[in-house]
């Protein structure tokens, strides 16, 4: 870690603009690349976790000095990772696409997992997922998630959860660097995505890659870690296959019945139906502004991540229970429709509908 990173760290922990200032400086590296893909006409503004006097900046200001000091090693690891990502941005890569292969794609997934990634997918990023005013080096990307410690998430909102979030960012950066190196060694152009912030909407892109679906709480839900995860990616000129349809779309139907995060969010920042975000105009069930202020005042949050059944019961169990419940609902609906139909007297009476059993999974 160089002197500039130490200055950045000091600023991040003591001033109201430090965190955002550091992130912005790193992302500016990306804007200097040749052959970049600019944001599309329907691109939206990036939501800021650290606007002056709010969010992360309030959190850092309010944090007792003793806790800040304890945070330094974790912060240093993350900043080191982000700094390295910025260095990789300065190493110019070829812009021409290079053919990939199924075998090589399997190897890439293995490398990602060996370095700690959980879900791994690929995606062609739409220009509209690039944040307004930003650009990316390649449209193809390898997307991956890193899981978060269940115990730390269960303590949210808490200092432990905050430490876990920062630690996860470091892992996201380290994996992106390992993948970038691997791709470059094998003749592909690659740049790591920034683990903190980023110039594309990582969660939406991960959903488009088919590795999960976005829940009412605005986060990715996927099979292995449920909601307990964060996302990063690596931009590459490697050609990718056509993505298959997303198998996780049923999750939104489950959310409509569950709504546990809606009831549990302390400031009431999650809605039951999507409304346009006041900043981006894009429809979302998460009221970002409300979340941001609560997050800043409470050493972060993550209650919605913790209460989500996908983080507790597990994906497979929920899917099986939900499918059974859906079938029962369908049967009841059909039985009710039959009951309402006018009776044609053919001398045989209709059998009475069977009483419904208690559902295997309770959607409270
Ligand atoms: S992180 Fe906390 S405040 Fe934000 S949406 Fe989730 S529960 Fe609500
Ligand atoms: S808590 Fe329920 S409604 Fe909220 S994201 Fe998880 S499954 Fe969806």
C-alpha cells in the first residue's frame, strides 16, 4: 500500500467526502481506456452510498474512534484490493473480441471458485446498465458472487456486519484480480470491476447472467447463499455463449407472498410494488433514500438480508415448498371454479372438494 492509499484511507475515515472521493479516483482510470463502451440512452444515474453528510459518511463520522481503529486492517485490505484494480485499469488491453470455448469457460469458473467465488455466470452487458456518464472497456463480463458470514449478517445492524461487508468487498476485488490475471495469461483482454461502487449495476447484470433474481429488498437472491452475498465482475473480450433463460424468475412470485423484508425493514424502505426511484426514475421496490439514512445512522444495516427466508431456510427447500403450495392453490382455484359453474342435472352429483391440507411452507 502506497502513501496515496494511506492518505485516502485517512480521508475516508475522517472526512465527509473521503469514501466517495477515493472510489471516484479509481473509476476515473476506467474512463481513460481506449475503445470504451459508453452508457446508453436509457442509462440511469448511479446511486451514491456516500453523498456529502449522509450514508457511509455519517456512519464514519459517528463511529467511536476505538471502533475506527479496529476497522483499519479490514479497510486496508479492501483499499489495497481496490487500488490494485485501478492499477490493472492502466494496463491497456486489446479491444478486438477473441473466441472462447466451453472448456475454457469451465476453467474460468473453476478459477473463480478456487479463489472464493460462489455463483459464477457470464453476460453481455447492455449499454443501459452502465451508469450515466460512465463507460466500460468490454461489453462481455464474467459475473460472480461472494457469500457473507451468516452469523455476522444475523447481527445486523451491527459493527460486525459492517466489518463483514468491508471484508466481502476485499474478497470481491481479490477474485476479480485473480480472474483478470488468468484471462490475460491465456491471451484474453480483461479488466477487473471495482468491488466498491462500480460503473454498471452489478445486481441487475447478475440477474441478466441468470445466476439469481432480484428480491423485493433490491438484492440478488441465488441458490447457494440466498440473499447473503455481494457481486462483482470482470470485463473481457472473450466471446460468450448465448445466455439461457433465467431459472430463478419464480423468486418474484415468492416475494409477492412472503414480504418479510417489507415488514422487517426498520425505516420502512421496502415496498410491496415497484415505484419509480426519485433519483433514477427506474422502478424498484426499494426506497433507496430511506435505506441510506437508516444505514448511515446505524453502522450499516442488512436486516432485510438476514430475515429473507432464502438466507435462512435455503433456496431448494423454499422452491420445493413454494411449488407444492402453488399446486395446491391452483387445485383450490380449479375446485372453486367448478363449484361456481351451473349444475346440469344428469342424475349424478358432483363430489365435494377435498379439504385443503396445511401448506408445507408457511408464507407468513
Ligand atoms: S438495509 Fe436495512 S434499511 Fe436498508 S432496506 Fe434493508 S432493512 Fe431496510
Ligand atoms: S424477505 Fe421475502 S419478500 Fe423480501 S426479498 Fe426475501 S423472499 Fe423476497
